[in-house]
C-alpha cells in the first residue's frame, strides 16, 4: 500500500507494520522518514536493530539466514535493509521476493531505496515488497517548491523568514536539503 510521508504518521499511530519501503529522491527526507519509523518501532519494543547495506559484495543468503534465526533474548527486532543503488541484481531480486513472502516474526523491516525509475518500480521484487508492506514515496523537492518547504520547516521550529531571505536560501542550497 502506498503512503505519503504525511499519511505515515497516522498509520504508525494505528499499528506498526512488519514492512516499510522508503523510496526517495531527497536523502534528508528519506532519512527523517526512516528515523520516524525506527523511533516508533523502538517505542513498541523493537529494540534489537541490524543494518544490512547492499553492495556488489553483499551475500543475499545472509538475509535469508537472518530471517530464520530468532533473537537471542526473544526481543522484537528491527531490520534495516539499505539498497543505495536501487538495483539488487538477479540474486537479490529473488531473495527480496522470498523474504517478502516470509517476513520474520516479531520483526519490523525497513527497506531504504533511492528514487527508482518506472521499469524498476514494475519489477517483481519491488511489486512483492509493495504488496506486502507500506511504500512511502518521497519525491524530490523542485526548485519552485523549495521556498515553501523551507518556510514550513522554519514554522515547525517557531521561526520565520521574509521572502528575500527564503529566496536567498533557495539560491544557496541549490536543491541540497542536507
């Protein structure tokens, strides 16, 4: 099921899901979204966290093995799977499909992806993840939206800026929200 970042907050208040896929074109917003999920999960007792970063040397059998093992003390677990390229390869595609069909018990899994093109979004592994869990899509903020975005962030901190100051920020950050 697809959610906007704003809808995620409401969904987390209802119940924690076993799988979240965070796909975004803005690193800061992707990080903040995954942080929100992890914070909520930790409040629900998911305390043991493991991070798996997928690169060309990643062994996909490790994911299957991790899913079969139980926590040492029976605690709830959080699994962070990061795929920075958004391309798991043939072996990874198969492993992700299988993993999504047999999610580990007492585990919240967060899969972090960059913004994927339409072909990748139509792949079997991506569809399997999307159908099993929640997909939070975070589009890139366009230049014409940036001033309003900065203004909103300032308001959240009880700050404000005039139009000239906002335009100055827009010109200086050049789309790099970090």
